[in-house]
């Protein structure tokens, strides 16, 4: 990543830091969370600025510096010497400055939880199962180890059997398929797949979101069925997001190439591109996708880059297994920042309260937006 070094950018960064340091409207965070929050805001502000000016930068070719060097903030804003110093500066400035919002209730973050439904319809709660061999399915042995399930081919079989791994809200899981392909399954999602691959293709079905690292096999293409569309690959890394509540299907390519097919429409993706299919069947190709944002869930993060209120709440609902109740829908509210998905819900909400006029309460399995 690169960012243009000029006076307008410097002033924008100065203004943002001043705004964050002088904000007295929200509750106090722990020292660590407060420092990380402001540092991440500066990083994302710079990243957003760089995106907006990319085309102009390529034409004018001004002097540029690495985006990573934004951490050495003194060279840009003359205020601090490094990312570490920024955090320490903020902690000193902010300690005991803002009144604390004490939530009466809380919600733990999601974890490795899933149910494996076997070919005969029986189910295994994976988070309760002991590590080791847990089933024999057709020509494959099913092995559970931590938050992962592995399928190991033990022999040929004439009958194709299907298994399904389903994660609840607040759950995630990994599976290694019989061909060696690896799949990370996000919360409130399911993956249906054969216990052994045979014939001319490898076909699986996804509902929700999953990230795939497909084992290469030119003679047997890998096909992901998603809603009324499919993703066709030989061997590549990509993410498919197809939650019903999001209203569209996103296929984002990280490595290799894929073909997205729906209703006779075909979209060929290159790394860094995303195919987006809307509910009404409209398809568009988006270039220069923010891969870090797309893959944040797999990397244990929430990444918000001017994200609107309702899209943020949908993510929290799936990860913390809560229902969101709106007493306000402030369309002007947007969120910027990076937050670990290991955070308790109350810690996430405190960060949001720092930068908006919204307030939140947790009542059992309900999150109330006020």
C-alpha cells in the first residue's frame, strides 16, 4: 500500500487525531483498546485517502512513501515518532477522561462450534466430540482435531454419500475435504460435500460464508454451488459470501482464477477482483477490492471502513448470537476501525459509542440500538 505525502493529507491526519483525542462524548475503554482504536482509525483513514486519490496519483506521480511507514507518524504529522508512541501518547492523554458505560449484561465472542450431519441423517456436535476418529463415511475416515475436521480416504466406494457441516451464530469451523482442499466456514453457515470425490468434477454447496483453498486437479474442476449460481475453479484461493440477509452473493478472488456463472451470465475473476450478484440477478465485477476487509473474519478481525450501522449490526448478530433491536436507525452513522473478534461484545460497543451518538444496551440475547 502507498499513500501520497502532501499537505492536505497531513492536515487530514492531524484533524483526525485531534478529533479522537478531544472526544468526550463516549465511555472509557481499557488502555489497550483505546490506544489500538485510535491507531487503527489513523491507519484506516490513510488507507481510505489513498484509495480515493489513486488515479490522480498515477497521473501526477508525486513523491510517495510506503503505507506501512504511516506507523512512523512523525514523518507525516510531526506529532509522534511511531505507532507504539502513538498508543502511549493516547493512553496518557485519555486516561480517566471519559465516563465509563458499564453494561449490565454481555456476550462472549464466537468460537469453534459446529454440527456434522452424516449421510444417514445422524448428527455429531463437533465442539463436544473428542479429538480422533469420529466416523467412517463411505470411503473416508472422519477425524476431528481441535476446531478442524479432516476427511481421509480409506478406500473406494460405489455410492456417493454427503455430509454437511453447519455452524450456528457464534460459531466457526474448518474442514479438510477428501481431495485436500481446505475450507474455513464462517458463523451461521453450512457446507455440504461428498465424503469422496469421483467422476469429472468436485462439487460442494455453501450457504452463508466460507473461504476456500482448493487443491489443484486439472482433470477434476472444483465447483461451489451457491444459491442459483456456481463458482468454477481448478485450484485457487477465494471467499464466497452468500448470507440471505445481505441481499447479494460476493465471490472474491485472492489467488488463481475462477469463473462465476449465474443464469447464463459469466464473470471471469482475477486476483483482487470480486463478482457481486444481486437478488434480482444483476451481476457486476468490482476491481481493487479491499482483500483485508473481505478476509477480516478469517483473520480474527472486524474491519469497518465507513461501514453503515445495519451492516455492522448484522456482523455482530452472527458472531455474538444476538438479535438486534433498533430504537433508532441513524442513516448517517458509519464506523471506521479494526477490532479483534475475540473481544467481548461490550468492548466492541464501547468503541462504537466513542465515535457516534449511538448508545447500546444488552438484554439477554438482544442488542438494543438507541
